[in-house]
């Protein structure tokens, strides 16, 4: 009886992990869960989100991002400008040692503009991340369904 219960629990964990396990190691950098939100019809831009953890002894810096599915890919920051949330391109993002850099909706993100096709839930596409010290890595970005309210502060363009 005990054995059967344990097996069922493990099976449930594996099933849940199957869709979540989606991460990459690049030297001391651990890149977790790169995802994008599905874009509404006609949209030409979209955001990509992920996190980078630096387990090493030296700081690193995310310098550039690129993908074949968009005309441009930039690192963006959200800023409050006269009480309005806007975003602007920044030259790079530090990944401090023992720290976790998080790109998430409403915060830092990778901005894709001139999308060559809409981003549809369930699709995936490659994104290359270039770091100052660790070098470059291509990750797979998974497109997730648009969450309620996800469309709000993307008006800066
Ligand atoms: Cu943006």
C-alpha cells in the first residue's frame, strides 16, 4: 500500500515537472524558464521573460539578446515618467554574484519588435543571450497564454 502511494506521488511530480523543467547552465550562470506571452492579432511586439542566477565568484553582465523571429530584440527597463509607466532600452543588465536577475512582466524584459509572426501559445522560438564573461547561449523561449491584465503597461512604443 505504501509503495503504491509513493509511486503515485512521484508520478504526479514528474508530470508537473515535465512542463516546468526548462532551464540552462552556462558556466556559473543558471538561466531559468525563458517564456513569452502570446501576442494578440496584429501585434508587432512582444516581451520575453526569464531569470539568471549567478552561482560564480565573479559578476557578469547580460549585454545583448537576439532572435530570428523579430526585427529587433532589446533589453528594456520599466520607468515611471510623470506618473506613467514607460519602458526604455538599456545597454545591459548586471548579474551579480550570488544574485538572481529576474526579467518579468512589469519589470525588466526583452522587447521584441517587428515580429515576423504572431507569438502563439504552445509555440517556441530560439533566443540568444550574450553575456560579458560567460559568453553566449541559445535558449528556447516557450510561448504561454496571455494572462489576464498582461496587456497593460506596454504602451511606451
Ligand atoms: Cu519593452
